[in-house]
């Protein structure tokens, strides 16, 4: 059996934090090994972002024992007035299916700091889980007033508008996404399909052509062009 390289494992976790890659199963496995072998004692102040990262991964994989262990460690270091710690408590409620309790946590954070990025994102995700489309639209609109350049949020807003057949509003979201990422052919395709849906055929044609300019063999764009 090959020897576990703790230093390399910590470096991998740090890299995943930098890229915001949510490789939850991998992070959970590495985190459990580091904790079981008491390597956390060698991390110094880096142990706190480690516990936070492992908590989120453990909640994703429903490893509540590991998540609770990390949250207890963080509680020893941070008070419940900490926004980041409270967000983790809200995420634990979500993992437990206690959606109303999670909502209360995120609402309380946003009452104290309405521009809190992480709490806003969790609130929006929670509204999506609860299928509260109208409230989700309001939350996303307010969020984008502050974080205009978040393409993922524009895409979420576009999807919820489209699901409610509000195609003009969905098209506006596509226009914003194209402004932010003009080389992303997926956004042109989504815009073209929305334009086609509302019978704006010249505009749809133009954007199907743009998709093919960026991705010459894109089947859906070719079919859209044919239509």
C-alpha cells in the first residue's frame, strides 16, 4: 500500500479552494484521513479554512458525523456572530431537510449585512429548492444589483424567467451574459432559442450564425439555422 502524502493532500485542498472546485467526495475522503491521523495539529492557522472546506464537502456527501465534528471545531474558534460560521449552520439545516430553519439563518445574516455574498447565494439556492420562483426572482434581481458581473446568477435568473414563460425578461438576461462573456457560444445559443420562441426570427438567425462562428459544428445551432 502506498504511503499517504499529507503535504501533497493539503496542497491539493488548497488548490481546490483557490479554484472553488467543489469536488466533495474527494475533499471528504482527504479530510477524513487528515483528521483521523491527527495531521490537523500541523496546519497552524490553516486548520480553520480546512475545517470549513471539509464541512461543506461533508454536507454535500451527507457525511453528517464529519460535518458535525468540523462545525464543533469551528465553534471553538468562532462565535455564532460570525457570518461564515452561521452560514455553515444554515447549510447544515439544509442538509438535514430543515429548510425553514436554514431560511431564518440566511435572512438574519442579510438583515445585518444585505450585501453578504455567501448568504445571498445560499438564500437563492434555498428558494430554488423550495420552488419559490417569484421570491427567487426578487432575490436574484436584488443580488445582481450588487454583483452585476456574476454570469451564473444571470443564467439562473434567465432559467427561472423562461420557466415562467417570461421570455422577454429571459432574453434580457441573455444579453447581459453575452456582454459579460462574449466568447461563450452557449449564451448566444440560449438567446437564439429564446428569440425563436417569441418569433423574433431575424434576431434568432443572427445569433444561431454567431454560435456557428464560435463553434462550427454545433448541431443545435445548425438545426436552429435550418428551422
